[in-house]
């Protein structure tokens, strides 16, 4: 099914009796045969006010279309959404609704926040066919409960998004990376020093023996801060492809499962050592050491490692995608889901 | 302001309720003497008052859980209270409710500079969180104007903002985790010192839920390295709309100041009588602050100045020293106090799309004439969060009602132009019955269904946020 308007979507949801897989660009493939509900018919930018740093788009609008429009006006989505299509081995064009549903957020999350932090409004149709709006198009809004945050990262299990609103940022005029060659054991400490400096670091990762720090902004300021940072860390200004890290391109096309761990940054290297002992083949760090991308043999349970945080199986079929939740929270989530999706039909595979 | 009829049965059982609470808490942590409960009758929306049944001041998460479990069993409503600085009546009690104050929960539990967070008990004041990490070169970014007094618990309940949120975001963007107790007395950990917890974003849901989903007892907050320096520039204009256009141009040019504050003539006149800030004679004044190294500050201020020149400013004054910076901010910080010297005032908090600024300012000034009440505008222009201050005389019969009617019209206007009723103060009791302006029945129903999940009997801060007629059936 491909509803072409919010009105049609309402009808589809009201009539639906069996499970539905909500499909944006198709980066995330469901493991079941439920009927797909494509959002591609809900497409187009509804409102763009560059002077107010605000964009509103229908949920099925392609991310690429939005990024081109913003770039033309010297603006960007602050949270640097990633595109995991290549990693997942699928041909897909990510949609802005899919970005929201998965809270897809790149390296800049450590300073600009995640998708949920830039998302300022949603319209969605819940599992009973009721259209609901929350938030709006202004960047400060505490009117009523913040269902905007709840929808971001809910993987389509609470409703089908029809429209989303964002606050934007001016695109950086200049960007520079500072590189430090070191073992991954010490990378979190280096990144902590960088983020503890006043130089406004907005990217901090470690790949293959190189720790990379990024500064962005007005060109004079970037040159000053990159130089100061290189001096502080004993590193050098150099080239680093942040998009390769953002999209986990290094693991695309390689055999094996891909895991994603979110932990306290200083725990990153410790966890990495344990994951390697368990059999992990390659590990990359983002978010100052707090995000680990892990390539491991198929079916090997990386959750056996000791860690405090969250592990998600991004690619692989043998184990659950989502980490089980503590009982009290699981009960709250189950009850919430029943309120938003009383017929229990939305994305049955996800968030379980 | 209409409040629900208090439950006479609960009031009649006061002695038993208080005795049970005394059993759970150390000496002095339960207050029921009407003289001592007087300070808990209202928050900063002081036009509305009501004495609570009693006040409890627990000092640990376990004590909060014990109190809530007991109140849950006895079916006694609980109104959580931070420092009582809510401008929306968020902490105002009803006669049949227990006030749960977090003032004794004021400890710093953990500071971690390597991972850039601080974990505190929720009764700690906003400014003292920054104070705890300042000597190590860090700060906590959200800075509501009440930051000297307001508690983190209240900041979380209302999702408080501040002058610097244009760059650093509001509370929800700086909150990593909470320990929360549900009305049934269950302790829940949401989020933590890592960025993703998986599952639904319950942390984001709880932040801004006005103490209706649980009582937050501990919070993990993101702290940031202090910038090398910061400096403001003051720019005066002879027209409100031109000042608004200048704000748009600055934002569009790719400069991102940490704060853009706007003051109109009525505010400037009040400030001039109150403090000597040396502001120029202007219709509208912008205070714009930028951060960074000395060279970066100069560069950004030069860009801003260049843009401002295109709008024929009556004056541009860049700060060249710490003393000049303090002077520029002095007037802005004194604005509320200055208006308070003239008369009683009501402070609104609607947010509008920045593009609608000239229209909204014009309409406000027309409404001011229609109602015969003076209005000053002082607000965060970068993010469209307006704070019209309507002056009235509390001793003049009918003046408060007139002021409230005018306030309601302004808020309706904010919604009409694409904005919202409240940007950072919250709904509380003040804007509760205006919620229909922004939401329809379905929008409100799903929000109330969320409360049903966390507090099925609607015992936590029940008479807030939702229009009374909408929540009536649930409140029992």
C-alpha cells in the first residue's frame, strides 16, 4: 500500500486489521512477511523558512532532496543523519521519516545533539487511524507533553509519521580535522581532552589507529581552533573522511554481523578489548568513544560482553535486533505501545 | 482561575495521613502546621493560592518512593515542587494534596570531566550545578533567569530554557538521564551517562511533563567546556520591525550568536528609571552575544555589525571590556524587576516563528490600546520566544481579569501565526484552559493516555496541563 495523502493514510490505518511493515526508504528490512506500507506517496517540503532556521517536510520526502535544498541556502540538518543503505547491503533512498523513526544521527551528535534534539514537530497517524500533531514549527515549545521525542527512534511502532519539522543550523563555512596517531586504548582519553578544551570540537572518532577531531565554523575561527587543538593534543591537521565513519562504509560489503554499542565514552576502549576477545573482527569509534561500530562473525552474540549501555544488532539475522529492557521500563513501553497501537499492527518486528 | 473541588473525605482524614507520612520520614520532614505550610500555597504565579493538606521534604530517592507508595495507597494527590519559581502555577497545590518538595535533595553525586557529565540530586539549584564544575572550566548550559533559585527538578518538569539556548538548547537537550519514582512508588532509571539507551525515548517524554508522570530525584546532566570568552554588542533601532529584520539577516548569514535578546521602548523606559545601563534612546534594542577566542569574537562582532549597518541603527556599541559587557547585560537582566517597580505584571511566554515578529509586535501594541493596559516586550529573539509583560493593578477590581483576557488574546495570536502557547514556562494552571487553541481533542487524548500509563489514577499533579473538562473523567 502506498497512500498518497495523510487522508488516505488515515483510511488505511483505520481499515487495517493485520500487521503492517512501515517502509520509508527501505534501509531497515523487516524479518517477516507483513504487508508493506510505503510512505513514498507522502512527499514534498511543506515549508522552508531559512531566516527562521525552520523546515517542515512530509515524511516520505527523500533525505537527499532535503539536503540539496538546505545546501543551496547554506544550511543543514544539525545532527548529520547517516545513510546505512550500503552497510545494510540494500539499494534505498532514505526518507526523512525513516531518519526520524530510527533517530539516525551522525558524528555531530556530541555537540549538536541527535535527530530528536533538532526535531521540533510531528504529525502522525496512530494505529487506530487517528491523526495526531505534537510540537510545531518553533524551536522553543513546552506546550503539553513532548511526543516529538517519543516518536523519534520509535521505529514506526507508535504511528506512521506523515509530517516532520526541524530546526536547522547554518552550514559550516569551513571544516578541519586534527589527527593523532595512537592505539585505540588511549583514544577516549585523547578525545576527552579535546572535548574538555574550549575549541568547540564537533566530531571525535577513531579508525584504524588514527584518532580524528573535527572543528567547524567560520574559516578564520576554524584555522585558529584546529591549530590550537593540534598543539594541545600533539597531533597534526590532516584529512579525515567523516562521511565514511558516519555511514560505516568500511563494513559495507564485508561478511559478518554489524553491532552498534552506545556506552560511556571512557568505557569504549575497555569494551572494545573485550569484544575483540569475544571474536569481533573490526571496531570503529565515534562520539568521543561512546559509540562503537563492531564487525563480528555472523551469529556471534556480542551482548555477552560486560558493558553498561545499549547494544543493537544492525545487520544480522540470528539474534534480536533490540536489547531487552529492564522489566519496569519494558512494562511502561508495552503499555504505551498499546495506547498508540491498540490493534497491535504497527511494525510487529521492531522494538521487541 | 477554576480549580477542581477538593476531596472532602481526604481533608477529613488529614490526621491519619500526616501520621502515616511522619512514620516514613525523619523528624521535621513532614509539615502540617498551617503557618508553616503558608509558603507552599503558591509558586511565582502568586495571584493564585491554596494551602496544601501537608508538605513533605524527603531527602533520598528511597524516602520519595516511600511517600509516593503511601499516598498511592491512600489515594491522596501529590504535587511535586522544585523551588517554587514556576510562573505557570505548576507547583500550586490543592487543599486535598500533599506537596512533595525536593529542597533537601541537594547533593552532587558524581562529577565526571572525562565524560562531561554531572549527576546531582534534583533539588539542587540550577546555578549551583554550574558552580560545582566551574573551577574545572565547565558549565551547565540551560540558564533560566531564575537560575539562582530554581531547582533542576523544576527545570526538568518544565523543560526550562534560558537566554543562551539559541546555541546550547534547552533542558531536554542537556539531560542525559534521570532517576524517577512513579506514583506507585517504583524507581525507574531512564538514560544515563551514554547517549543511546534503546527503547522509547522516555527521558524525552518525562522532560517537560510538568511533574505529572513521576518525581525525578536524580539527574545526569551534560556539562560543557567553557568558551575562551564571550562579549555582547548592543544595537538600537528606531523601529521594532527593522530590529526583527536584522535578527533574521544575522541568522541567515550563518553567524550563530549564543544569545539575541530584544527589548522594546516600554521596557527601555522602565529600565532607564531602574538602573543606569546607559542604553541609547531607541524603539528597539538588541543585545547579541558571541563566544570564542578574542579573534573569533572580533570576527563575529564585525560580521554582525556589518549586517546591522544595513538596517540604519541609531547606535551600535560593542563591548570592549568585562565592565562594558556587564553594563550591557545589566539592563536586560533588570528588565523584569524594572517593570515590577511600575506595577504588577503578567509575563507571557508564547513562541512565534521569527518571521512573524513584526506582525505580532504590531498586534500586541494594538491590543494594549484596546485593553488600556501597558505592555513591554523583552524576549529571546533568536528563537521567537516572546515575553510580553502586561502591566495591571492587582488592587484594582477587574484589572487582573482584564489582563488575563488580553494575555489569552496574545497567546491565541501566537498559535494563529504558527507558534505555541508556551516556550519555556510550561502550561501549569495558567494556560491549561487555552490548550484547545493549540490542540484538538485527539491531540490531547493521546497525551492524557500517556499519563494513564504512568499514573493510571491521576494522583500526580492532576489538575494541571490539561483543560479541566478534558481531564475530569480521569481525575475521578
